[in-house]
């Protein structure tokens, strides 16, 4: 086999040399000839784009003080970018402010000379007889000089910086407010100018898509039955916001009045429609054709997952790595960096859309998923109960994903013997079955070439796994395995081992140090007693979720000294097993420059230690590098913290959590961390006072005075039974605080706390914006909470509204007290105070007893 492969490679190399000798050039593929060039003329009614039009008009008006602005309307194919641009171009009121306008459809082959010539023709409404590029540019410069222009460039694909730099030169001689509007499927294409903005065009709502569908299907004029409408609305959901899809599918059904015909369209895939009738597939294929070859493979791989699947960016990159789909890394570039670049490229081309409020999860448009499935052919197969018999494995299938109801059927298939990928995607409706272990053994015994293996449900992993010598990715997360066989350590090509939340697993195989190519080891949520010996030999480790310190030297913390390349989040647990300061020093935590988040945990429930100074010195020698972003310290047994905790040199630190530090009687100085946004202090049993040491370490003087806790937005104190005193500095503190939560701190006096709250509110930079106040009174437990959200300020769990009468005096923009939940102690005097301050306010009272209301 190896000889045959070498012969094929040599043939390919010879053909490459022959191509160069003959001067053959590559012909671009994926022409957009599926549609004619766009024009500036509007076509029919435009649905659902009023807000987008107003937003773009505002952007254009805001650009009036810039010499030249570029705005890119970015969206996936068929979403309606060109239609929106046509609305702007034909807006008479908007165009009154421009001296000239022009519309050019550039398409894929961005020829600078030809595009410049076409632009001159468009401006002059005539011919252009000039040929030389210099003459063309001079002519265009003269036509644009001292004029405010609006130029639309449709269907832009090129991000060739040199071409754009040459093309845009004459545009810089126009008047202020001149704008170039680009229409593209990829962000950040086009010329680099000082004022460049992307406008991302999202899909339409189902209701607007229905309006487009109904217009094109003559509904209800000729297709007006309620049964057809029900089917039609289901068809519209498949469009997932794409106006082109709604228009196309509506047009397909324009002359069809039969329920069966409509159901046929509903159950069909996009590639089953004839290209003459449907432009959905060609519109999406253009985006695919513009991908590099390696990205095309990565895209097709996504067909293994169901629609609406939330792709974990890091997880998908690991799978691409295991399948060898990524391009080769450049010098000093890691595979993970290549993977991130590829994923970001997909995101910039809108193949993936980020899930709201999440940095790591992305979704793929349903029709893009259909395209991936179409392109996957027989090499990829996804089997599930949802699809039923619609899909089946073929002799050419190499990549398979499935769920458990069809598991047994798979074992009897001969096609399974040639698989490279075996992903089990459990839909959470099924539980571990007794026969799972037997079936797993059957599958593994039939496979020799697997690169990727992922199980969701498993009790015992068979010893035969040691024969899967090609395996690069193994995911057993959340399974019920209790032990792993030693044969696992024979998988010398393994890159990723995921055992996350395998709660019954207690030990890893002793020979783990043999997995010399291992790059990712995730054991978070397991209950391992300790790490296996010799972990320092795994010097290729890129991600290690956590390290459980053992009591023996070969499983101790010093083994971490041999792992310099750790990235991302990293935790060290069972630090009570570190006896000597030198052991902590040898872990070389500070040398691990790529760690973003660090978790340090003492797991013992015994807080009694013989030498608290040694505990402090151990923590001192676990100091991370200065680029750390998040820090958690849990169960620390010292009485004070070392100076590095809170040192102002940690410029990137955004989150600190200190928990279960029951021996500590002083908080570290955290007020000078410039980027700290979130701080949690929990379960400090000995702490009685939060004093000046909390805000500032006098030994570290800042070059210029700044506010203390300058970026802090969330501050939380929990379970501090002895806390009695909270002092605030004379200088400015907490100017950005948005949320303060205090729970289970029974010794903290109410008067002192109210004084602190008043100081914090009055020093907030946003206090002048507050126009709405909400005060909730109650006794649901010892706790206080203050939240500042935009122009709204709320207090909860107060004993009496009277506590906050002074706060109201600082709210100079207050217009409305939204709700006041009060009890029977509310008095005429208090409401007189409030109403005197808020005589013009809208005052809504909720929960006031009748007798009390009468007094007011």
C-alpha cells in the first residue's frame, strides 16, 4: 500500500511540474453566473427591512464629517443584502444629499482596471474610451473631486489589499460625507480606510418570510385554504430567515393547489429542486466554492451533526485536528492556532453564527447545513431516530454519527469496518443499556482505522481498544466507566482524551506517560485520587484541565514543571498534599505563560494546620504569570495572602474568586487591579473587618492616582458569619459597580451597610443617568442586593424604604419610582420625604396595606 501511495504522489508531482512548464493557469471555479448582474432598480415590495434601512441611513448621516467612509452590508447568500442596498440607492430624500451616485456589480473577478472603467461609464452614463490605468484613475479623480458621492459595489469577494489600495485612491478627493457601500458575504473585505464599518444583516422573521412566500405563491388569491397555509408556514420555517428561499419556494408552488404537492416541497431537501426552478442551492454553493480546499473539508465535516446543533468552537477544532483536515502549521504555529484561524475564517464568511451571550458556541444556518449534507455525499452519514430510514450507511461511508436506538443495527453492518469517525450524539432521551458494553466490544473489534471515537453512554471500556493504533481523538465524557485498561496507553497517536464528568472514575492507567503525542487531557469533574506517575513526560500537552496532586514524588506537584506549554484554563487540586515550599516552586507555575484561568484548590475539609506561614509560602510559589485573566483560590489554609494576589501588575485580570478560606482574617489588596470586573468573596469564617488593606497595598504605588476598583461591576460577599465592619476609603472607589450582593452575613450592621451603599451609589459614574428606582422590601433571609442597569437602580431585601431616603437625594435625574414593596412600618413621614423629593415622579405602590395607604 505504501509503495502505491508513493507512486500516486510522484505522478501528482510530475503533473504539477508539467503544468508549470506549459504555463497552464488555473481557471476560477464557482462563477456566479447562476444569476444575472445586479442593478440598482428595486423589485417589488420589500418586507421586514425598515429597521435596517433606518440604521444604515443613520450610519450614512453620521459619516458626514468624514472625508471617505466605507460601509459593508455583510450577510449570507440570499438574505437580502442587494435588495436593502437598492432601497437606499432609490431613497429620494437620502440621495438629495449626494452630488452623484453609481452602482457597480463587481462579482468574483475583481479586475481593478475593468471596475474603474465601469464606474466611469456609470457616472457619465456613456462610454469610456480610455485604456491605460493611469488615464482611467486621473479621469475618475476629476469626476469625483469636490463632490459628495454614493457608490455601491455589489457582490464583493476580494480582500486583496493591494488591489483595493489602487482602486480606492481617486475616491479620496471627494467631499466629506462621501460613501462607498459594499455588499459582501464576508466581513472586513474591501479597502482599508479610516472610517470602515460592517453592518451585519440578519435573517427575516418567520412572519416576514411568510409574506414573501405568500406573495410568490399567490396566496390566498389562488391557494387560499387553511390546510395549505399550515403547510406553507412549515415550509417558511425551513427558510430560516432567507428571503431568497422564501421567494423561490413560493414561486415553486405558485401553480400548485394540491396538498400533496405542498407536502412534497415541505419534505424535500434543497438539492432535490431543479436548478432551473430554485436558486437556493447555487446561491449557497458560491460561498462554498470560494473556500480554500482544506476549509471545504472542514465544512462538510459539520454535516455529522444535527440541525440547530450548538457547535463548541474548541471541540470542533480538536475533531478537525484528529481527522487531519487542517492545513499544515507554519513555523512556530500550533495546530490549535491553525484550527482557530480556520474557524474564525468560517465565522467571518457567516458559515457560523455566534450564539447570543456565548463566546464558545456557534450555530449553522439550516440551509447551510443542508448544503454540507449535500456535499458530504456517501462519505459522511448521520443516523438518528429523527431521520428514520431516510439515511443509511454505504460502502463508501467513512465518517458516521448516530444515537443509541440504532446502535445494534450498526454492529451487524459490514460498512462499519472501514470507518474513520464514530461519533455518538445522544439526544438525552435514552439511558445506558446493559448490552452497551457488548455492542461496544463488537464495534471496536471490527474497526482498525478509527481516528475519532466518541461515546456518550458506557459502563466498561474494553481492553481491545489498544488495537486502535490510528486513534487520535477519544471522548468518554459523562460515561459511567470506573476504570480504563492499561491498553489505552498503547495509543501512541492519541492527541485528545476527554473524560469530563466521569464521576465514577478513580484512577488513570499507570502508563499514561507513554502517550507522548497527547495534546489535550480533560479530566474535570472526575474524582481521581491522584495523577498517574510521570506526567512530566507528556510535554506536548496543550490543554490539561486540572492536575490532582498525589502524595508520592512521581505524582506530586513538581511533575508540572515539565509541562511548559499548557494553555487556557488550568486547575491544581489537593494542594494539601504539597508539604514543602520547594515542591510548589518546582511546579514552575509562573513559567506557564499561556494559561488564562487558574484554579488553586485545597480539597481537605480540615482547616487546622501547624504552620500557616508555610501555607502562605506555598501559595506564594504558585504565583501565575502576569497575563492571567481569571483566578480562583478555594480552601486556602493560610491566615493572610501573599502580595502577588491583587498585585497591580496583573493588568488583564478580570475575575477573582476567593472561597472557603476559613483561616484568613485579612482580605488581599485587590483595589488596584485595573481590569477587575467580577469579585466573589465566600465563606471566610474568621474575617471580622474589611478595611483599608482591601483597597490598596501601600507598597505598590501607581504612577498616577486612579479610582480604586476602577472596573469592578460585580461584587459578591457570601457566608461570612463574623463580618462586622466594612470601611470605605476617602478616595473614589467602585465607579463602575453595577451589582452588589451580600448574603448570610448576619453580624454586619444595617446602618453601616446603608452608609456604604449610599457612598457607592453616589460615586457611581452612572448615577446621573438613573431615572427609575425600584425598592423591594422583605425578610426572605439575611441578604442585600443592589443592581444598577442602565437608567434603572434597584435595591432588594431592605428592612425599610426609609433606609434609602438619602440615596434618592443623589438621583438628580429620577423620574419614576417603579415599585415599592412595603410593610406595615411605612409612615406618613417617610412618604412625605419621598414625595417631596419626587413631586413630579410617577409613583407606583405595590403591596401597601389599606390602613397604611390611607395615611398617605
